[in-house]
């Protein structure tokens, strides 16, 4: 991994903030940092106004203490908090991991669940924390291919494939509700039948039953990043060419627009994925936020609040929140 410039900054506004995305509806989100050491060339965060630039990560100071204070003030606590819509809680940076651990511990100790998606390695102390709060932690491990060389090209700072597969197994062992996030898949590169079948088989071998899928949603900053960071120009052309006839729309419930693959390509690809998944005993969830013309469902970035609440009886459900019954 290249050297990353890490700087602590003060946060403006609340830590626990809502997201407009339908897949995150009803669950407050937490960003540990602005910028991410994983350096994924397709990351949507590159286009955000607060993006600090290449090789720089701004870590928000005192996140755990502010979360504890915010939860203490709430009459009704959220079902869970989601890490992280604009970065990754498990970046290979001590400053990020320390803030993530203390923030997750503060949330869990307040009786609130933790949900996350990651392409990073998960240290033992987090697994120990999660094991003490069984039933309150859900995680998605991001993995689109078992091709290590391709992962290194597209996700240069993320954990190796073998480490992510190991994380899936270890999360299952400590009682985390774990699924796999195959997003963004790249048409003609990572969505071939043999590649997907191998990925799905590896998921099943590790006890995964749920797979969230979507294709790359191409924004200007992502196209620019691909051209700058991928030395294989033929690969860049393979990635970008299908978008010449793509569909332009805004993310459902999100901000900003971009290009999706032509509807016919996505629809055919999702149908193939469903067939392959059925043969492996997997349930596929297609992200409706990035595919509003072909799907309406959620990609299970977070679990449905009512599903989580049912596991937490005798607590009573009130809207999208829970509260303990009176003594």
C-alpha cells in the first residue's frame, strides 16, 4: 500500500446522520473518515465534495464520545447504525481502526446494533467485541471476484481475496449475520459465468446464504479515476465501452446522476446471477437504488429493521425505532 497522509479533523454536525438511499432507509449512518486508504479506482466517494484527494484520509476526531452523547440524548434509540457510506471502517490505518473500534463499542454498549460493509481485514479485537454482542451485528464483505490480480488493480489498498474469505468465516464463527456484496460488478470483466460460479461457491463454503449484486454505476469522477489508475488501457476500454449506450439517471433517493449499463445488459446479467445463485443455494438481492428501471428491492446493506426487532424481543417496535418496555 502506498503511503497515506492521515490527518485528524473536527466534524461539523452530528455523527449519526440519515441517508437518502432506499437501501439505508431507517438506519443512521456513521462516517469514520473522509477519504479511504483502500483506494478503490471505482469508488463513488471520489466524486463527493468532501473528498480530500488522492492518498489522503481525514479522520474525524472523538467520534465515539460524540456517538455516546448523541445516543444518550435520544428518547428512542435507533435499531442499528451503519458504517460507513463514504469510507470503510476497516481501513489498514491505526487511526481509523481505533476510531472504528471505540465507536462500534459505544454503540453496542448502548444496546444499539452495528451494521457494516467492508473490503478490509477485520482485526481480532473487533471479532471479540462482536462475539460479546451476538445478534446485534450484521456485516457485508465486499468481493466481486476471486481473481487476486484483478482485485489488486481495482482495489489496490483493500485486503487480499484470501483475507476477505477468511473474514467471512470468522464473522460467522462469532455470530455475525454476514453476507457478501458483489458490487460493483463489471460487465465483461467480473460477471462471466465461471467467475461468478467460483465466487458463489466460495461464499457457500463459508456459510453465506445472501449475495447483494449490482453493476458499476459510472460517474464522471469514476471514469476519470479508471483512466488515471488502470495501466491496462485495453481493460479500461472494456469497462467503459458498454456505457456509450447506457442509461442516465440519479440514484434512487441519492444525490447526483450517472450512467448505468444498458437495461438489456443488466437485466440479462441479473437473470444469469439468479440462476447461478439458485444452484448454489444463495439468495440474490439486486440494488434498486442503482437499478430503478429493473429492480425495486433493497440490496441489504442493512437488515430490515422489523427483522432485527423480531430477534430482540421482548423489546417493542415503534416505527423505525425500538425502545424497552416499561418495568
